[in-house]
C-alpha cells in the first residue's frame, strides 16, 4: 500500500529580534512552547507521537538531547521518542523530510518536525588554551598535577570567545560571503530594497488577514513577529548604510538582510489515511525533496546558491518546471540571496520564477530567521496557502544553508 506523508498543521512562536523579549528564554524553552502550542491546537495532550525530530544551530553542550528534553517538558506523552538533527539553516526542512520519509516507510503514522534557535542564548566558548588547561585539571589526581595544569593558564586565555557565524573554511561571515555573490551576480541596491519592502508588506497583509492566527501561539507577551515593519518604505530602506561589502558598490544593509532572531517552529505530519481517520486537516502532501552542496571553498561557486543545484535535480525527477508551481518559497537569508538565486536559475537553464508567486505571505526578511526554525515556518505556512488554493496546487521550497548547502522540497495540496 502506498503511504503518503501529509502536513496537518503547524505552530510557532512569534519571532523576535535577538536580545529582545525572549532574551531570558533558552532554546529548550522556545521549542517546548512551540510544541505545547501545537499540542493545544490539535488536542494532543498526553498522547504518544511516533517520533519528534528537531534541532538547533546554536547549541550549548547541555542541549545534546534538546528535542527530547523539550518533549519531556511539554504536554506530550513522555513515551514520545525524539531525536536531534542539524543542517544549519536547512535544519527545519530537513527535519520535515526525515519525518515524512519515516511515515512513507511505515515506521511512523504521526510525527512532529521542526527546529529552534535563540541568538540571545548563543553559547560563549572559552579559548583553546583555557579549554585544554581545564581538561588537564579535570584529569589531574594530585595537588602538584592540578597546580601544573593551572600554571598553563595565561591572562589572555581568560577572555571569552564571542559567538560568531563564520565559515570555518573561508573565515568569512555569511554576510561577507553573500557580498561576494551580490557583486558577482550584479544584484543592485534597488532590487534588494524592493524585495525587502515586499517581504514586509506581504507579511503585514497576511497578519492583517488572520492568516497566521492558527499557525502562531503568543509567547512571553509577544503575539506577532517583532521584526515586522509594516510601515517601512523604499525611502526608509534607502537611508540605511551598507553593513556588508566594501567600497562604493556595497549594498547590503540591515534592512535587506535578516536580523539575528529568536524563535521556534514545528509541523504536525501524519500518514494521509491516518490523518483523515482522526478528523485532522490534510493540507498538503510532501511530494519529494533534494539536497545539494556547492564548491564555495575554492570560490568556483557561491556559498548560498546550492539550492540552484538541487532545484533542477528535483524538478527533473518529478517531470516538472518552475511554471508548474503555484507558489514558490525562497528563504530570504538576504534579499540579495533571493535575487542571485533567481538569476542563477535562469542562467543554468532551469527557468524564470514568476515573482507574483514568490514569498507571497512574506518571508525571513520580515518575519526573522531563527536558523533551524525557518523550515518549519515555511512548510506550515506554505501547506496552508496551498490548501486554500485547492487540490493539485503545488509549492516549491528552497532554503540555503551554511557550508554551501541547499535543501529544497515540493508540497502539493490534496
């Protein structure tokens, strides 16, 4: 019997800028809140879920079992197993793919997938010399050995290493790497600001129409996404100074780049017949997915354009073109990332994206981007939007990720 994995619904916290209203909340707190909102929405209190899968990009060592701990802190049955996975910004979507494949294989009937990140709660690590000295101290058994270990520590070793999102192979931040791509693909400041404005306008419209009412649960007094600027304008965006890139051509600003964000998002998935038997909504099926990686270390390819390798593979396997999609979601790591992706898809022969179908409900520039939570946000909102359009409506998801990776997937309303 063919088994189909479907999206039943989703839930997330409102997303907020790091250092704001969630500054005192941990990643576990946020993920637990997202789970409990989903539990309340679908009456899952005390029920066993076949598997809960999630992850985070910024993790403390204490969070080695983050998703399981969030489950234990939630209203779900403690018999619900959980696992962590991580693929940088692709984590949430990869979690949905993982859970969907288990459903297709008959290893699960019901699963929850998603992710969380708190830039406010990012780990602050110690220097390498101090780490080695502390390990030696822990191994020491005699007082002389302990003193010897401590004697290795120098004053400079005591300074903490501040958190940073840096590519280990290149030493560049994601913004710095994207600035190279921005210049390479000739992405203009005007193009970036226009896309950023559209993101805020579309998200504001969606909130105003009540689209997110059954996808978001208030948390710590926050009821809507805190980064959203419904009143922004091209004039306001044009006044912002570049923060990435060098020279007169630098064009990436705080207004057309995603802000560091706190939040969590989860998706309820089920086998289609099982979902219908329980009277659950059946929004869209998870049709297929593809991952890819780019050769960004040598400079031959771009850090955040790996989805442009994955999308052609995915479309070819399913006999589809870009014109076959009613809605397309391209994660807005930076406005320039989206525009460069569109240019690259045209250049490699995949085709042109109809901009009227792109990120119609707003995306990461306006909502924010808690790294591992973005996939869950996109899957839940896209599934709902496709269901509203009717059976057969298709959606394409594209998410770039650190390490030169890309995760893409197809959803279809049923």
